């Protein structure tokens, strides 16, 4: 379990990523490094929704989701 400050920091980053039209790759990398499993699931689902709703989804975002999903079962 993440400590409360780490969890709050991850929540702040996730809110920023979710609200940005073109989220920062650096913010996303930092989030992925500190997020709890619960927040990581919310993040993956958010990115998948973006991909689903975008007629021309970002290839780097698609690759990011693929990488996260592949490593999720470990």
C-alpha cells in the first residue's frame, strides 16, 4: 500500500493528466512510477477511453497502454 502522501501525489497527477488535452509524457511517467495499483487501473481505463474516443489516437499513448497492460499481471 502506498503511503498517504504518495497516494495523494498520484491523485493530483492523475487529475492533471485527465484534464489535459495532450498530457505531458513526463507527468505520465512520474504518475506510473508512484501510482498505487488502484490508481494505475483508473489511469489505464482513462487512457483506453481516450484511445477509443479519438478518431486518430496517439500511437505513443497506444504503445504506453500496451506496455502497461502487458506488465499488469506481474
